[in-house]
C-alpha cells in the first residue's frame, strides 16, 4: 500500500474515531449562501440599520413590514426575469403556492392595494386611497434568492427599501436619490467613492418604439439589455434578434445607443431629440444640482435594471473603484399594481439597498465603525452572603438607566472579577 493511501486510511479511521468520541454529528456551518450573526455581527447590523432608519426619519418616511412568506403568484410576472427562477418556493400543507420573498416591492403593492379595497359607496377604492396619498414608507426586510454567491451577494440578505406611492412627478425620484446620498454621507462614503448611474426607461421606450419593438416586448427587451455587463454586447444583439425578432441593423443601433455617456449623445444616437422623456431626465439632473448632490449623479444609457415592472427613471449605485457589484438600485414602477388587477395606475417609485454589499463597501473604504461591547458597570460579590446585595445594587443602577453586568459567580479573588470586567 502506498504512503498516501496509508495516510488516507489512517485519517479516515481517525475521523470515525472522533465521531465515536462524541464529535459533531451536524454541519457547524449555516446553509450555503446564508450567515450566522454573532454578537459582534449584530452590533454592526444594529448600527447599519440605525443609519437606514435615521435617514428614513429625516425624510419623513414611516416604517412597515410584511410576512417573509409570500404568495408565489406575486412574483410570476411576464418578461423572463431571473427572479422567477431564484425563488425559495414550495406548496405548503394547505396546498398554497408560497415563497420566501425574493424582494419587498410586490408585498408593498399588495399592502397598498389592500388599503384601496372598496369601502361602502366607493366603487374602486379611489376615494379611500386618495385621502392617504402620498405614502412614504420604508422597510428593512430579509429577502431570499437562490443564486450564485459572490462577494457582496448572498442567498439571503437584508434590504433597506424606501418607496413613494402616489407622486407622478420627477420630484419623487429626486427625493429618493437625495436620501441615498444622505445615507452614504452619514457612514463616511463620498462622491469620490460611489456614484449613481441614472437612465430612463421612458427614453429607452421612445428609442425602442422608433426601432419597431412592439409594446408587449418592451419589458423583455429591457431585461435583455440589462444583461449587457454579464454576457457582452454581441450576445445581447443575438438575443434581441432571436428572442425579440429584431433585424440585425436595429439590434446594433439599440446596443450602440446604450453605450452613450451623456444624455445629449444618447438622444442624438437614438433619434429622440428633445422629447418629453428627455426633458424629464434633464429636470432630475437640474434638481440634483440645485439641492447640492449633482456630483453624485451621472447619465448611463446602459442602466435599465433587470425587473420587468420599471416604467420610468431607473438608477443604480456603483463603486467607482470597480471592485464591488451594484450597491443599490431602484426606479419608477407606475404599472405594477395594474399587473395585479388594480383598476387604475398608481404612480410609485422606490429603491432597494442590500446589507451585504454595504458591509464590503465599508471595509473596502476603511470606514467601518469601531463597535466595542459597552456596559456601564460590572457588579461582583466577593462571598455568597454579598450576592443578594450585589444584585440589589445592579437593580437600582438599571432603574437609573445604566447597563449593568452582574458577575454571577462568587469572586473570591479580586483579580478574577477585574478580568471579567475587562471583557465586559
């Protein structure tokens, strides 16, 4: 027997011996693509979530939440989105098709539509919802997608969402972009570190219409164009020809137009001139300049976002060093509720901001906060008779608003108590 085989045999015996000695009989790692949160991780999470909430509060948003288990049908939209293949979905014991939510926006739409239920005397709920709009809501849900894991991307993540419902002007997009910038600045990230790419599906829609793309193929075409960074321009052209049925010349013109670096260049290449869609986008950049965050924004015709429901301005946060994937993203989705049977369009715009990539960004830019364990007092008893009195002291300190850790062993040696206090 060779030395290698002999060693392998011995290692196998040792492993079996360890099992017999009472070694772990379960995997000590969490399921693939998920995370354990140890106390130090929870301190970081609490800090990050507090920054999300502070920004939302500054902008007048209210927090909401929904079940992590959702109706599968909410996510089965037309358009060939990857999300439909990435769901953790199953049929429950009552026969209902459900899924762990892959994103929060459809849950928001469902909840808003529940507010629009017709009241007595209101045929479509319009009177009921009109009194509530606009809604400015935020949430920090945990979302689940079965996808390839990589740096900044897990199969579960927490996502900060801010959405405005009921505002059909570009001012809603300007407000949300301002909130994103405010958050970045609050955690030590500058416009030298991160930028916000902005485009408009309305402008792209005008381009595609001129190119002869039928309206019912618009969403699918956008999803194909959005894959350009992943599969390359030539593959995108191929899919536009084969899946959408575009002529080679038209596919080439569309892909060339998405390479434009300025709005003027894009409008010229696309042949849309100074259309209303272009004017709206210009207004957004003007508002950003006037508010004071214009240096964060840049036009990028290739940004269309990969979800079928976007209808207007879309945007994406990116790492200017090129190390990390997209940091955040969002846009306008005026037709989503109509897809779910709402009798009239309800204007909506929002963004999502995953926690995994933010942690990586803070590490990359070396602006992670120092978050040590904090306790105001450690109380120790030096014999058994003093334990009750020590606990009484701790109680009175806690009632005064102080954090107190009671050393629950009798500390016969002073040094032992001080060593414990140093760790607290």
